[in-house]
């Protein structure tokens, strides 16, 4: 069959547009007659391509709007939490006191009740230096303003996390995975409440997001900017908290592997190799420099070799009570025991009524524990070397009787409590949140929080199964962190909050894949 030419339908306009749509691709003359059906499929594919380009321009704009809305929503959530749950805790006051002494006296020290300054190393200087800067610019002891700075950095961290996912997600759903990650990160209430608190966790989350983004960017295009950003992220993370060093330990390996990969040295291997070596040495020196200064200061002031911070946050010469610590480790399993017992001693009551039944394996052990508790109370609620030796002997007996419980069951239980417990430690909710008859609303809310926490973990697991780029090294960080947490005596859910940037990233990848499957069933 023959198609009529354009003149039989009229000129451009009205239905005269129809012949323009079926002109063969590349035809420059709209008046040229077109005959034959063999050109139609070609032009039809062109029409589909045009429609695809038109349809994708709208999602691109919608994506930008969605990103802005996510950041606004995340900012509003954090500001609301700042207004609702803002608190300057004991740890915040401790960090703030160090920062204040840096500003006023130029000393890294704590102040006792009589106003005397004492040099200290119980905390790494990363967060006090941040507060020092905030106090100098925004006002002395203005913790609220410091929290606002943290909120701004947290939103930047959410954006960096989305850009990280856009690089590591499979090609078919990079944009949707990045969008999902951004929303998961911005609306995560567990991280948001720490962003609104003057504590180290918020900056630790930002540093991890920065390090992840810089790692992926460096893998795509090695260069100085990505390397320096990664170096800052892992270095400051370790300068905030000792466990922050795990970020560099796990993620530096893929950076070095990419830096010295053979394909990078195909052209002018000597010149390129020297450039890579200079980059590696510069980043290494920048990473070690602050710890060298800190270690030298500790040696000069205390004559001890301490490149990080002591395990039990004690200054040299202070007692750590290893016997009591080990006894607690033979039964402590959840945050309730941490709050009611571990944090109370020394200086507070040791109440046998709040000890769980697993703290006693026999009536004889109960009697011995009661005797030690009575001696502790008689000593003015203070431990002594004799009492500590008694707790050490009791711990040895319990470990000998049940080694599997001590070395396997309890450590795994503490890690599980830190990962899966409802993250309500910063909310006005009773510790016994599960006792429904005591507080109906709080119990229901706590179960909702537990379910939301589990959802983040399940989504992350689904994203991990898709094996995005760099997954082995990121998983190694989570495993190293969990292994470290298995060694502590008293669990706290906040110790696992640093894993949530990864949960958001992997969860976003899972949701991006789901969106792609729903929108394109054959995907």
C-alpha cells in the first residue's frame, strides 16, 4: 500500500501533522512523499525514543524535587527533636568542659568541683575541638547552636550517602536507589535524635558518610580530592572515638587496592606510579599527624603511651576495678543492667533486687554476692582492692562453671541487644518498656520502634544480597564493629548507631531494585 503525501492532508497544523510523524528518519523535506510500510517500524522506534526522552525529563525534575523535599523533611525532623528532646547530658557537659578550658585556658583539662583544672586523656580531643570552634564563634557553652551545626552536617551526610549509593548501585536503578537512600537517611529517627544532641555520634555518622562517598568516588576516578576527603573522614572519625578507627581499618584496604591497581599504570608506569606513591604517603602522614601530636602530649603530660583513649575512660593512676568489670561481664546482657547496675558502681547503690536471676548460679553464689554488696555499702558505696578481688574470685568461679555462656552466649546476646533493642534510650520511656500493664502507650511505641529498627536491618540485608560494589569491605566494617562490641561489659544501643549509614545505603538499594521491578516488570 502507498501512503499519501503531506499535501493530501494539508500543511503543517491540524491533522496535517500526521505525515510528519511517519516520515523516514533523516528526511529533511516534510513535503516529500513517503511510500511503503517498511519505514514505519523505524520511525515508530524513533517516536518511542522521543517519548522516552520526554518521559525521563519529568522524572529528572521530579527527582530533584524529591531530593529537596527529603532534605527539608529531614531538617524539620531534627529541629523538632531538638526542640522536644534537647538535653545537655553528663557526657556533653564533660566534652563542653574540656572545650571551655581550651578556649579560656588553652589546656585540655577537666575542672573539679573546687574549680581546679586537671589535665586528662579520658576522651579523645575530636569532639572537644569541635565544641571549641562552636563556642568561639557561636557563644560560650552554646550547646544548642552546636547541635544546629550538627543538624546541618547531618543533612550534608545524607546527601553524600545518596551520592555514594548512586555510584555503587547497579546501572538499572541507580537514581531510584539514591532517592530511596536519601529518604531513609533523612527520616531515620534513630540517627536524627543524635544529630540533635551535643554528643560524638552525630559527627561520627557524618564522617562515615563522607568516607563512603569518597571511597566510591576514588574507585571511579582516583584523585587528590577524593583521597583527601577520605583521609579526613577516617581520621576525624578515629579522633572522635576510639572505635572510629575501624572505619579506616576496613575501608583503607580497597582505597589502596584501587590506588595501586595495575590498570592505573598502563601508560607511563614510572610517572604514574610515583604520583600514586606521593598521594599515598601524603594521606598517610595527614592521617597520622593528629595522633602523633596527641600521643606526644600524653607522653609529655602523663608519661604513658596512649594514642587513642583508655578503654574505661580513666586517667593514669585511677582504678579500673578489673574484678568487678569481669563479674559484670558474667551476667550483663542488656541496657537495663547497664543503667541500673553498671553505671551506679562505684558511687551509687548496688541493689541485689535489680540483679537478674542469671547473676546467681546457686544459693552459695547469691550469698557471696550479697556479702560483697554489703561490704560495698559499708565502704561508702565505693570499691576497694579487697572487694575487687572478691568479685574477681566470684567471676572466675562462674566462668569455670559455664565457659560457653561467658565466651559465646553472653557476647552474642549483648551484640544482639545493641542491634535490635528499641532505640528509645534518649526518649522519656521507662526501661521496662515491654511491661504492657505499666504503660500501654510507651510499650506500643517501643514495639513500633523495634519494628522500624528491624525494617532498616531487613532492607539492608536485602540490599546486601544484591551485592553492590564494595560490599565486602563495608560488611567487614560492620563485622569488625560487632566483634569489638562483643568484648564490652555493658551494652548500649548507641554503640551500633554508626552502622545506620550503611543500613540506609543498602536499604535504599533494595528499595531501588523493588521500584524498578514494579515499574518495569521485565527488569
